[in-house]
């Protein structure tokens, strides 16, 4: 039993080590130095992979203490919920943020631009028209439209205010019922969505630009006009960002599969495929959260320490204490939870309730589903022919056996419920037991019974003999 258990946890350790090998391509990234200006492209559709890339870029710039971040934007928009998540990421930054609109900042792109502190536009560019619509391009139903615009208008107003922009402009991007008035001048009347050209956005009104700080022909031109210091470092998205999007969204299922495979590796003697799959699932879990900018090496180290504690429990204290095993399991669960927490540089070490909500939900769902599946497997797995084949391959002791001869056994030994014998091998839950001078294939109801333990028959069904431990 110990050999198979050790192999199970070594597979878990392999998962953590595999993470190192899998993450090497992602680590070969541009080095950012203190004071550098980081340029992050924001192009094409606003979707989940873009969120993961921007989050990684912002955290990298924050950790390196970059001087500024420039988001080079050219997008017609995309998912409104993803734009809101990106806005939240940008509002976490503590270093100056710039948006360079290189042609288009349409729809969701305009909301993201308002979440940066400075906006520059190329001479031929536009920003605005962010009214929410269905994915088919049709308008929202009247009631849903009113509720959606009310919520998102408030969100845009708060984001614009935080970054020093006119909140009325952000709201006019969202709804045609908003009038923009500065002093006595009506900049935009009601009746249509607001869209600004580069010249309109940079117009000076009462000594202040309407929205954008100025015009720029390119990123280097912006750097010069904004007097940004340090080297210009460009970050680009990797193909792993899309993979990370899938992994993080499927985190509960990946954890569920990993836990179940680890259980099957422990449960089925002689089978190695479940352990390999468990190692792959845990490696995939950590890799995805690393690429998504959520997990670092510290969570993998915590997982490895947990595995080591469990191995110590199995090797040295299996029959005396469970302290090391419990600590190891809690460390492993803690690492899985920690990997899913979205923490930004400068935030407190202990996560807040909002930061813990989604990770706790994912971990709870995975553990609950795993517990249900394991209960079902514990009850029905020992009855399957596949399980018995693996179990008997590794538990056959030398000597006579009555496998395949239930009638002869019943005649010679009068097998019946209540008959007592001794377990010849560890029953996990199947194995061999001796009754009188005969060795019989038996199975428990799911519990493990050590060798040389007295057992009693509780049920017979053809070749299947069910036993339980007796004192």
C-alpha cells in the first residue's frame, strides 16, 4: 500500500516540476527596467485573451517600477463585460497610464481609454459610440437596455472621474439621451451617441482639452510630447494567453479531474495512467494561472512542500500520527486557492473578501464534486471487472486459491455469512483472505483492511465474496 501511495504523491510532485518545464517559453519575455516606458498593443476585438495579456503586462510593469504604460489602441470594440474587467485592471495601476488611439477606439475601446489618465490620438482617429448591443448586432430590448445603460453609465462615470476625464463625455458615449455642456456651451446635444474625432477631442475649451491631451503621429511622438523617460519596451501577447483563458475558466473541472485521477491512482493497484493524468491536470492548472498573471513560483513551491509533508507522513509516521499528512493536504489546498487569487503589486498580503470570492467558489465546487464522485467510485468501483483484474494482479500470494471454483469452495468449506478468516494481503478493497486452509479472492465494501487482520464474510454472490474487519 505504501509503495502505491508514494507513487501517487510523487506524481503530484511531478506535476509541480512539469510546471517549470512548461512555463519556460513564457518566461523568455522582454526585461523591463525601472523607469522604462512600456508599450502594450490593444488591437482587434476586446475579448478574454486580451484581458489576460493586459493583466500580465500591467503587473509586469508595476513590479518593475516602470515609468509609464502606453496602450496603443486600434479596436472597434468587443465584449462589454471584458472591457469592464480591463477597466478594473487599469484602475489598479499606480504608475501613469496613456492611451494612444491609433485610428479607432470604438465602443468598448472608448471605455478602456477613459480608464487611463492620459489620452493621445493620431490625427486621423475617432473615439466613442459605446452603446451596449446584443452579440448579433441588434439593439437590446427596452427594459434590458434601460437597466444596462443605467449600470454601465454609472461605472463609466466613476472611471472617467477617477482618471481626470469629463464624466459627461463617458456617459454620452453610452446613451443618446445625455447632453454634454461645458459652461454655457453645448458640446453635444441629446439625440445621438457621442463620437469624437481627434480634432474635436483635443479642442481647448476654457483652457482645457475636451478629452485628449493632444495629437501624436506615433508612439515615439507621444513619448516625446509627454516627456516620458527611460527606454521604450514593447510587450506583445503570446499564444499562451488564449490557452490561459480556457484553463482559468475551466479551473474547477481541471481540479476535479486531477483529484479523481489521484484517487484512482491510490485506489487501483498496478494502474499508472490515473497518476499520470493527475500530474498533467495539476501541471495544467498551475501553468494556466501562471500565464494568466495570477500565479507565480511561490504557489508551486507551496504545493511541492505540501507533497513533501504527505510523503513524510506515509514513509515515517503512517501508523503513529496524521499531523504531517494534514499539514501537507492543507498546504496543497492553500496553493491551489492562492493560484486563483488576482493580486496586484502593492496590495496587502492577505486577500480581501472580493479577491477570495471566485477562488473559494471554484475550489469548493471542485472539492464538493470530487467528494460525490469518490463516494460513488468507492461503492461501485470494486465491483467492476477492470478493477478486480488490476487488484488481483498485484495481490496474488503464493499457495492454493479457490478463484474460479466457487462450487468446490462452497462444498469443501460451506462458505456462509459470518464465517471468519484472516486477510492474507492488504484489502484495498480487494485482495486475498484465508478461510481454514483455503485462500479466497475477497472484497470489502470500500474500506482498506491491512494484512493479517481478522475478517468475516458478510455476503456471497457467485465468485464475489464480501468481507468486513472484525475485532
